[in-house]
C-alpha cells in the first residue's frame, strides 16, 4: 500500500552535521584544519589560481577559431522526400512537426544523397547542386527561402 512505502534499509543516509560537537566526527574545526586561508570563513582562492604562478589555462597555447556568426543548417537528403505524396509542399516547419528534423537551426539545406521518385515542391534555405537537379528532374519545384 502507498501509505506503507519506506526506503530500503541503508539506502538513505543522514546529512553530515559539521561543527556540531566532538561526537559528530567533524567537531571543533569541522574538517577545515586549524589555521590558514582555507580554514577561515570566506577564505580560499578563485578557481584556477595557483598561488601567483602562471595558471595552467593561461600557460597552454590556444588553438583555432570559433566563428560565432556562422550559420548552422538542419540537413536532409533527397531520399527522405520520398515519404511525401506527389504535389506536397515541404518546408522546414513541416519537417520539424513530423519529427524528421529535430529543430530549425538557421535554415534547411537539402543534400543530394539517394534517389527521388516523387514530384514535390521543396522550400529551403540552401540546396546542393545534385539535390536541385534531382528534384527538378522528377518534375518538382525548388524554392529558396530567406
């Protein structure tokens, strides 16, 4: 019964109560030692500080460059378009709602992997040359968005 539920024996531990007397095991100084910077309240040094020595994160050479302005596209292959019916209009929001693409990113890019047998209208930000040729060869239409 729900009113009789209890955790299994030994699965739950009491919180350690520091500085609560000698019998607690962490009495008197509470596990901080007796003197020094780290025993004081508010004491200690910032993350990465090495006592004035040049910190490791500054000593190691930095590599590469990350462009924060780059665009990241959701990609699909032409073969994915076969699951739609002839004459369907396909765009990024439709692909996201069907779960074919996880999220919208900065747009949609259609790649040319696989074969296409359906006549569909595809709206996307970018198309590879082979994808554009395959869609138009089947009688479909390619529309560039934004």
